[in-house]
């Protein structure tokens, strides 16, 4: 479980769609996270993890993760994302 992120268990495909809206308003180096696009860009830059912003699906409170990879890669990516979240002010 990651602080500020909630997610229902995926029921199909290989995507998770967690709610990340609790992270909005937080800052990194003075830059405010305003929505899913800001957060997706932050994760790419800070955690080297690619996610899809929920605003692409009309759901700005969410981001989309793909888990079509090995469990080792998933764990590494989630650990990097959690570290990036923990570094937000």
C-alpha cells in the first residue's frame, strides 16, 4: 500500500487504475502537482516509471499502470514510484 494511492483490484486485462487525487497539491522542488498529467510526468522524471495520465480517459483523479511484465520489474517500478511519492512536500 502506498500513501495517497488507492486502487481496486483489477478484474481483467493487465492494467490497474489507481486513484491518486490525494497527491494533488503536493510539491516537488516548488512545482505543484495539479493533476494526472503532472503526476505522470513527475513519475517519468523522478522514478523512471511510465504511467498514463487519467485525463486521457476523462478521469483526472486516476493514472493507469500496465503490469504486463515480470513481478521483479513490477516491484522495482512500484518501489521507485513510492520513493518519488515520499519525496513530495
